[in-house]
C-alpha cells in the first residue's frame, strides 16, 4: 500500500499566461504561485484479484483499464503501466471540482507519484509535473495551463517560466519558513458556495488570446513584479499587484467575475484588504483576499456569511507518506 499527499495551490500573478495558446506564441508565460496546506491523499493498494477498483465520488469496478470512466486515473494507470490487480482511493481536504485551487492537477500528480511508488520507483517533481501535463493537456485534450501541475509537484512558493518550446524553468523564491509564515498571515480564502467547470471559461479565454495580447503581456510582467515584491518582503506592494492582476483578469472574458463576486471583493477592500482574486479560471470557487494580519477579522466580518479559511503555504510538494509491503 502506498499513500501520497499532494497540495492544492493558489496563484498570485500570471495565471492565463501558462496556457499553450499564449506562451507558444508570445515568447513565453510566467506565473508566481504557491502550494497551500490543503491536500489530496491518494491510496494505491494491491487487489486480491486481477480487477481494478477506483473509489472517488463514485466507485468503479472494472476488468480492464480501458473500461475506466475516470479519465485521469485511466491515463495515469496506462502511463505507469499498472494494468491490473490494483485499487485506487482518493480523499481530499476540499472535495469536489470547480473550486479553482488546482484539484484535478493535484490529483494527477499525486496519483502518478503513488503509482510509481507502488512499482518501487521514485521520480522527481519535474517528471511528475510534466507527465501530469501530458495526461491533462495532450492526452485528454483539456484546456488548461501548466502552473497547477508544477506547483503540486514542487510545493512551496515559486516563479515558473513557461517557454515557447514547452520547457519550464522553475525558480524557488528564497524566503525562509518565517517569511512564508508572515506571508501566510496575509492570506484568507473564502468559499463562494459556487463551483463551476473551468473549461468553458478557459476555452473562451484561449479563443481571445490574440485579442487580449496586451493584457496578458502585462499579467506576465506582474508575475515577475510580484516575485520581486515577495522576495523583498514588501507585502503591501504584493497586495497592490494582486489587485492590479485581478482587475486585468476579470476583463479577459465573460464569466470570470459577476456582480456578486464584485460586491464581495469591494467589501473586502473596504474592510482593509490590499488585493485579491477569484482562484482558478473564475466564476466561483474560492475568493482569495490579501490583507494585513491585523485586518483579518474585519475582512472576515465584511464578507459574512462566507466562511473564511485561513491558509498556510506548504513548503512540500507531492510526497509519499506511507509504504506498507
């Protein structure tokens, strides 16, 4: 039995420039993002017979990998060449899709890590991230970027460069654990109560890549500026850049924001937040607010009845928690 733990993520700046439609055409993309202390656990265990059992929001019992309906699990089993006599279970701290914190990519990375461990192999974060991208983007033809997979695999706080040749440069930000804790105290997630599929929004955004070129170039620049502000421990500057990024993002396409989200955001700002954004593609999921620690209670009160969820940046990426032979 193998159990892995893989973090979810939040993005501070540059989201959207990690889509292949942008970084292949406009000299690369860049994102500054962080893993958070909310995780998905994947358990892989040998099955007593030759069949395959996969348990998630539903349970599948099949005789062949080809019969699996869960695309991510099916393709991860194929890629790692685990074809029979196995069961897979997933448990998430934040269940469900459409919350904007990279859940599908964290699942894919954690599953690959568990399956390789099940076979007695250890693979590095770069391989986990790239193979997760291959499954989600190339094999299953999803419209999504690469930041989620890389953040889930590496953990911590990083500046990622997505090159036109599809390579990725990984730059850890040189902050101490105390610095990461100080940054974490500025962060609160609020669940909007709405989930949504990212695909329609991202497909429309992808179709508008050329039209939104100047906005996306500025958003790419903000990833570098946010990186510099975080390294300088200039939290106020980082919050202001997050605010600028949200104003740009919400204009990329319809569906990213709405009147209710705009109202929540304005209330958070009025209560002392420096900036924020809807996580992921937009339209629902979690609202991230970046605020001075001493204003956290006021921001939470202003956004009531939304439930606040303080988060901490997780220094660890996907890892094997337990091996039982």
